[in-house]
C-alpha cells in the first residue's frame, strides 16, 4: 500500500519505467522470432508485477479523491484509518502530533495496519483525523428463525 506522496511519486515513475520496459522487452522477443504464445509466457510474470503496481497507484489516487471502500464487521478498519489520513493529505508526522505520540508509533501502527488497537485508540485516531464514523447494523437471522 502506498502511504504517502513520496511513495506515490516513486511508484508512478516506476510504473512508467515498467510500462516502457515491458514494451521494449516484448519488441525484442518479437524480433527474436518468438510467437505470441511464447512471448506471453515470458512477459506474464513481468506484467503481473506491473498490474499490481498500477493497482496500488490507482488505489492511492482514489483515496486522494476521498473514495473509500465500505467495511463489513470492521474488516479492513486499519486500512481505512490509513486511507482517511491519506485522503486528507495529512502526514504521519502531523497525525502523530495530533495524537501526542512519536511519529515512529504512527509509522509502526500503519505498517501493521493498526492490528490489535483498542476501540479507545481507534476513537482517538478518528478524532485526530476529524472523522465521524457512522455504522449500520443488520442482523442476519439463522434460516430456522426466519421462518415464522
């Protein structure tokens, strides 16, 4: 996951370089007389990395536009906290200042996607980000209870 503007810039440059490297490699393989199926077998692993990097860049761009994925049963909550910081253009340093903790704490928490944080800490982070989180509860009744 891209976590800041510097990583985004670096990934964008790398993505453009990879795109060119793929095109050049494909052309060299074609010149060497390889068929389409052979070229595909050689290029596929490189393309897989390229597509993963492209998805990370596009994901960061969606976050900067304030587009978030919905949570279900708090799965992905840590990722959401990181996304909220990114969407606001806030640095880890600024979030740490607002939380009155060392920047390395925020960095470590984000690296672990806030795994295992307490509800109290989550509320402090949301407050520091000036975010209001609303929930919708849906009870899924077991089938035998739904028949009445």
